[in-house]
C-alpha cells in the first residue's frame, strides 16, 4: 500500500527539500506519495515545520507520526490536537554546523580576535590570551548538539563543564545536572554556551543571579533559544562589565526589532538565527530512515518527550 507523506512547510522549503526527500525515500525502496496537498484522511506521515499553517491535526485520522524538520519543537509540543508520536530532527549536518559555530566563536573570544579586528587605529596592542586549558567553558544543555560541542572544545584544550536537567556522563567533561547544580556549573566560568530547549523550566536560566556567578569579563554565546536569557539582566551585566561580550544568534522576537537595544550595543554581536541550519540532504535521510523504521514496526528515533518539551 502506498505511504502518503504530507510536506507541511512553506514553498521555499518545498523547493529545497523535494528532490533530497525523493532521493532518500527512493533509496529505502518505499512505495510512497509525497506532496503538499494530500487529502487529510489519507495521510500517514507529516513532515512538519512549526511555522506551518497546519495547526489542527484532528482531520488526519490515519496519521502515524509527525516528523519535525528542525531541532526545535517548542512550536508544536503543546498542540492538543497532536495525538501521535512527534520526532525532532537530529541531523549530522545540523550538528556539524553547530560545532563549527560554537568552536569558532569560543576561539574568537578566547583569542581576543575582536580587539584586533576593531582595533585598526594605529595602537599596538599587546594582549596575550591565556591557554585554552586555563579557560572554563560551561555548556548549558548536553543534548546531541551540546555534547558534540563540548567534546570538540575539550579536544581544543578547554576546561569544559556541562549542565543538563538529568544526569549525564561525557568523557572529558565535568557534568552537572538538576536545578541545584546550575550555580556550580556556572561558577567562575569564562565562557557560557546556551544549547537548551525553550521550556518553562529553562526560560531565563541566564538571569541577574546566574550572570553574576560567571567570572568578571566573561562571554555569553547563545545559539540555543532566545528566552533562555533575561535580556534586561544581560544588558545590565554588559553595562557593568560583568559580561564583556554577548554573541547572540536567537531572540525572543525574530527578526530582532530594529529598535532593540542589542543592535546599538557594541558589546553585542547580533547574528540572524544562522548558527546552524538543517541540511536538506542529511535531514531527508533521517526522515526516510524514520519512516522506514515505523513501517517495519520499529520505534521512531529522536522521539519528543511531550511532558518535558524536548
């Protein structure tokens, strides 16, 4: 029987994903129909972008699973009409891109590269950075992306700590977990990287209290989610010198409004949500693999825990 797969995302994404998805599904020798206008009662799987106009899953009586195109699922986890399994995207291209972004900006701040890029004014600066082993980097979030970034930074010699909601063990990384260990993970850190999902329990995890735990003159990198940071507290910490610089890729409102204080603050680097993107070729392979697994009676990979929101 033909598997009916609905692609529920915008036109631009359909153009990018159509051919890679067809190739990946063909390679699995699946009998399928892939499209954007399949009759709801016939749909078996939905490939889904949370920005999709599809918000009511009730008409999809045969639906077996929703396969998210992106890593972030906060836009769909609380949808009460979604009764079937939801799988988030864990894509090697997304992971590799995030590792490159995090290591690149960590090295940028560690080496003081901005001092020279913005210091072409005839002044001979004698800044010498400490060695990586003398820098504490704390990663808040030890999921697939956070763990990969932590391992990469450890290989570069950094003193890496990680924090997660549940206990985890990663070779070479000092691991903390649970609400009562957040402070310990951040104490005297030189650089903090946020790679947590956006849930009620993670919002404003960087706030006045936790920012003051960092070493004075620390750096903040946020390629995770905008609501992880209390914006007013961060701006105050930047003004006081507690935080030397914040490189931010995600925000509470996107695109970031033109009148937002981050744009005019020379201690902030605004990046337009480009830390890492899902790559159509590798993401399509993940989706095809999951559909094949489901059709063979196997559990989907990367299932979302709806109660925890990730």
